[in-house]
């Protein structure tokens, strides 16, 4: 392109800020419009495998992130009631040697703050809060972003990074069908120092059981332990991440699970609950000078720990595609074509992983051991995960 476009981004989450940073570093003018009145990312832990940390390092964020992440020593699978443990894979130096980048556990808010500060360091007024994006309009040679308060801002193109409830997606495709998955999710944080020695280990643990599973892993250099629990229930359908629950209700969803699971439930500061909703990933992300990205185009269940990473990949690849294209329209189409197949495969793989974690055969002790030994062999684990971690958003064809 003869000159760098002015890019408007709807949403200042992890994906939107990654896109903003990658574009600013390439000399684009960027403005980000965020509905929240205060720029603070909610949530708890997020796993950043090699395919995500590779991008964050390419953005120059390694030193800042190394101060706040917890480098994963490994991951394991444990049976829900007996606690029997099976090694899933090594991480740490193994991740660097095999995939060229580390595997990090990080608090979502910490990652968000690093991205935010890096964007503002390049353009101090790049992020506009209290600016809910409700629609767009393609114009000859421009695009207009409509805000809920009646303002309209104009730029050369628009990136819809406004999440799973995206208003831009609704305009482009209608509300779209969504399906309640019959799963309630719990999350919370516990101080690692108050947990028993076995729970303090610097590994990621996936407790699998009939109709549910529990994930734990350390954060902030081992200061905190992240807890996420998933149980099959049909009576809770609120999709918000910020609805508080009680420890008693959470524990009731894991009746008869191992005492270590109940220990961390009792030690979390405050459990929050939300319902898991599935949506079919989109094949079309682009309308003229407008593109969707991240959860707006491919919301996924969290069972491959790739949702945030997909948004990070999207943001970086988008910047590469615009840089490599003669026109904005060509750049956005190139971005869609580069990302649709991979993200769809991850969405479908995440759904399949949830079914594997919750298999009813796990209710029988003897059958559970045979099932886990069969389903998490080194060969099957490599087949399920290596293609995720090997992907390089900095060099993938665009």
C-alpha cells in the first residue's frame, strides 16, 4: 500500500491489543475502542504454549513477561477419585528445545497489562475507554465504526476484536446459533503457600472424571495456584465470567472427587462460575474493509488451552497480511484465508478434548486406568498437541 492505513480496532482484550501492538510496530496508526470504563482485564490464569509465547517474544515482550509468568515444568493427567498420575508431557527446557519457545502459565490480567502498556508506549492516546462498538459502515475508500453513545469514527479499516458477544459479528452474520453445552465452569485463585506440598508442584494438572474435569497450574512465579473446574449441569446458563458462586456449590459439583481437589476449592479466595456456550466458527470474517478476529470469529471451548493464543496469533498474522498486500481489501481477505482452517480445527479439537476428559468410563476404577493409559499415550499426545505448538505465526504463509 502507498501509505500505512489508519486501523480502528473494536475491543481492547488480548487479541485486540496484540493486533494494535503489531500494527503500531509496523508504522500503522491505530485507535482501539473499548466498552469498559477502566482498562483492566478480568479473569484468572491462561496457558501460553510455544505457539503463543513465540509471538509475544517477536513483539519484544519477553523481558516484561518473564518477570510475571510461571514457566511450566510439565503437565500431567490424574484420575478424579484415586489421584493416580500419568505424565502428559515435559515442558520447561523441553518446550524450548522441541518447539523453539517456552510454555508459560500467566495471569490473564498481567498479560493484558503488558500488552496495554506496550501499546500506550507507542501511542499514548491509542486506547479509548467507555466506547462500546455497536456497528460499522463500509464507505468508498474508508470504514466507519459506530459507538453506542452516537459517535462515529472513521478510518481506513476496522478490526472486530470485540469478543464472543461481538456486535460487529452480529451485523455481519446475524445473531448466529449458539448452543449451551450443558457444562458449568468454575474458576478461582488460591495462594500457593497455603496449599499442601503435593498441590504446590509447578506443573499443570488435569484431573479427568466422569462428567467433569479440573485444571490446576501455578501463576506469578508460583505465588498463586489457578483452579478451573468443569462439571456437567443443565441449570446454569449465564455466560458471564464475573458471577460469584460459593465454595459449597462448587464442591457439590465435584462430590466424591479426590481430597486434593476439594482442598484447593476450599482455599480459593472467591470462586466464579459461568456456563459454556458453543458456536460454529465462521468461514467468512471479512466484509469490505471490516474483519473479525479472535472470539468474534472463532469462539472456542477452553479444553485445548488455545483460545487466547488464537487471538494472539490472529493479531500478529493480521499485521503481516496488511503489510504484504497492495490494498486493504486484499490484506483482510489474505488474513481470513490464512487463519480460517487452523482456527476451525482448534475449535473442533477443543470440543473433542472435552468429551475425552469427561468420558463416563472413568467412573470405574479399573476401566479408568486402562482408559487414561490408552488415551494419553506419548504418540497420541504428540498427535494432538505438536501441530498446535509447532505453528509459527511469524513465518506462516500469508
